[in-house]
C-alpha cells in the first residue's frame, strides 16, 4: 500500500505490537481525565502533581524501541511480544490453487503472546497504571478484535507487582494475553521463474552457468 513500511507486513507480530501500543496510548491521551498523560516529550517537570490539570507524563513504547532519550523516563509502559507460532489448519497450510495462473494460496492461524509491562519508581503507581491498562483492554477487547479483524483476543491477565528485572530500584507490573490472527499468502509457480533464468543465461552468451549466476546475482541486478 502507498506509504506502507516495506519491512513490516500487515498482520505480522510487529504490526500487532504497534497496534496495541496505539491502543494503550489512546487510554492515556490528554483529556481522558487521568492523572497520567502520554507525551512524546516525557521529561518530568515540577508542575507534574499527578492531578488531571497537572498530569504526570508517561512513556508508552514498544519494548524494542531504541529511542535513548525516553528509555530511562518513568513511569513507562512497554509493549512486547513472545514466541510466535503458526498453527496448521490444513496439510502444508494449503488452501487452494488458481489453475489459470498456477498461483497457490495458503492459510494459517498465528498465535502471538503479548506482554505489557508497567514500570515505575513507585510500587503503587505501577500497580495503578497496570490496573487502568488491564481493565481498558478487558473492556475493549471485543471492539478491538472486531475492528482490526483479529481472530482471537484472550482475556488479559493482570500480574502481581514486583521488582523490575532490568533495574532493582524500580517496580514492574505485567499484563499478558494472546492474539490469534489469520495469515494468508500466495506463491507463484517456480517453472516460469526458472525458465526466465535459463533464457537470460542463453541470451547472455556466457557458457559457464556458475559465472553467469555469480555475475548477475552478486554484481548486478536482474
């Protein structure tokens, strides 16, 4: 699609992380009546008193974000994914074939564990922010599932508040759930592709196929 980032396909685990980052971010936008507010500039200020009219700024980021200027800001909510599996619903994921073109369609259900971690320098703040986020996800999960075509969105589990693994002076509360999404893809027949390679080889005048392939694929573009 126009403007789409080429290395993140729609429905991929990274796209799901981005989606839930936006979902959580929406809860903490200005004007929602909370004592915390999301800001692109999370630098703390003496005017932040944890009141609605002087809300404390909060970081909401994918866990793998490398923006160093916000990595140490607190409080923070990080969205991450676990190990993704693509379950079989048919032999070889095969769904069907288009005979005129030879295109073959495949289908799978991908299961993606999502973990949201709320980090704060206060145990109480971590617990409260996690509670707000957890109930928001629980209450809105059917709306999110239907709107974005998610196959399954399990009820989120709110964990206990404990010491943050990366920094023993901080507190962390985790929220966990699983997402199932439909994955579909198409492959085209290899025969025409291989035939094109053979034709290019013959028309090149080169007699050594290894030299032809090395020249074409490593030093030029086809």
